[in-house]
């Protein structure tokens, strides 16, 4: 069926891969293993070096930059790619067949792209043989596939059009980063948060060791050299001065899947640690456990990640706009409990807690190099200090300006994403006609994983 669709849809002549490539059967020995790089072929089609010093068991084969290598068992999931120049010579087992493309028939960049099309992966799936969940693609089946084969000039023109679109998308993403950065700088500048002047590049001796017990080494140097940042225009407050409390959640033993329908769920820390609220990051509460309704996430909540394996995620926070019902916080998430007449706008609080000024206070409380789980305690969070305008309307206005810049940046990123997708679809459509006739690589992979799980 795939062959028929391809033949009918493609505007270019079809050629068997066997006519465009040649098997490479170059072998190496255990003694020469170190002269090559063992590799992994990822489901994305990327090929990377493996950290392995011991030779493989059995026969070992050598691949060179530009060669096609695929995994017999995972090719239908997308594990097929081209050895990059950065790898040099690669070494693999017999489970990874190697083929050398004819440079007069195939442009290297065109080849990489064709191997990623949904049509090509669909063809690999059809050629796979064996028991369900353990199907393999053998070299003969791979070589029997047919692909559109424009002349070299057309191949390069198709690739150039795709990369031109990627360049435009990259420019949009750079514009998004600029808008975001300028918005944040304006927010911080309005609060008087400015980077401190650079420290002098010369030796300096501090004799009062009592100062080191009270302040950091850098703080002492800045005091002695007069390079302290200028004071803020607004009062410096501690978090505990402007909120009523920080409330922990609950972490019972939950199901491995997210809550569905009328079920209650418990948020995972990943629902908060990215800095944006992600309601889908939750686990369903088992039916035998009674939910704690007081922990349900509400619109207007400010949530703070208490712990994470990555230092950059500890203390990250988010504002909750319109959460779905029946979601509770876990014990690795703090919820800000506001005062009855709160002096701080919750959106402003969320943004100020994300500034570098506050982030550095949090990161200074634990080793960022340790591989252990990082935690920030309630007293540390309550002790965080920052400038705060007393006028709630002014706080709201600052957040509105910052949000506008963030929204503009998000729009640019959305345009860039659409441009990348359209460029890829244009490439597939040029080769196969209506590219929607067959699933994408990711859709194919999802279907195969589901099939394997049923075995």
C-alpha cells in the first residue's frame, strides 16, 4: 500500500535504496576498538558517541561520516541516521547495518531529511518482520524500499528552501528572546534592581574575619571596594512580611497515571518547577484514599517548588490562572497563603521571585554541584528579600508591562514553531504530494510502542 501511494503521489522518479547505496562490511578487531567511537542511534535520527571502553562481543563493523546506520529493531521507531563528521569512524555490532550512499545520486543533507519523513518510516514499518513487539528491519528489506530521487540540483534546492525557513524561524526566536530580556530588564530597572558594578581585578586582603561570618566573601569585597549596587527606590521587604504563611501539600502513594474525569489528582513538582503551571503533571489519587479538599489548587494561587534534582528548578514558582478541579498540591510544593488584606499582588510576587536577585538568594543555600536532591526550606523562603512598591496599582502595572513583553515573545515563538512545521510539511509534500496521507514519525513511534505494550 505504501509503495502504491508513493508511486502515485511523488512528482519525482522512484529509485530503490539498493540502487543508491552500497553495504559497508568493513570490520575491526578488539585491539583496534579504541580507534573508533561506539555510537547510539537515537529515535530522533541523531547519532551520538557512547561512553564505552570495552569492545563489543562478536563481530564489530566500522562506519564512516556520511554512512547510513540503523538499528534493526528500532528503525521503525525512527532509529536511522547518518554518521556526522564530528563522530569520525564509528563502531557498531551486526545489529546496526551500515550503508554508504552514492554521492552522485544522493545529497547528504537531502538523505538525512528523507530518512525522517513519515512516508519513509511507514515503509520501514511495512518491511519489518518477526513477532509483534520484536519486529526487525533487515538490510535486504531496507534496500528494497523505494524513495523519490530528484536530481542532485533539485535535492539541494529542496534542502536550501527548508533551511531558509529554519533561518527565518531562528530569527523569530532571537526576536522573542530579545523581547523577553528587554521586558525583564525594564521590570527590574523600575524596581531599582540593577547588576552590581564589576569587582576590581586586583588582590585584596580582608582582615576582619568576623565580617565573613555575617556576609558572603563577595559582599565583603563589594563593601570594602565601594562596588555595592545602588539602593532600590522602594522598601526592601522579606517574603514573611507580605504573606501570611507557606503551606505544604500532601504526597500519598498515587497511581502512575494522571487523574481522569472525576478523579482527584496530586500535582507533581514538575507542575510548578518550569515556572509555568502545568496541570497535566499530576498523579491520580487511588480511589480508596479520601482527598484533602483544603489542598485543592485554586485560581490565583502562587505555588513554589520546594525540591528538585536540579538546582535551577528549586524555588521556581508559578501563578495559577484557571486550574481544573480536584487537583491537590504535593509535599514538594508550597502554596502561598495570602494575608486578609494583602500588600502584594500575587502576579507581582510571582515575577519578583523569579528575578536573579531572589534566585541567587535561593541558590546560595545549597550546593548546586551535588547530585543529591536539592531542597529549599520554609524559613529560607520566608527570609527572601526584595524591593516592593507599596502601591498595589503600580505593582499591577509593572506586571502588565512585563506580561505584554512575554506574550509578544510567546507569539514570536509560536510563529517560529509554525514556520518550522510548515517547512517540513512543504518538503514532504514536494516529494510525496499530500504529506498528511501517512502519519508523522512521532505518530508512527507512538503506535509501535502501544503495540509492544500489548504483547
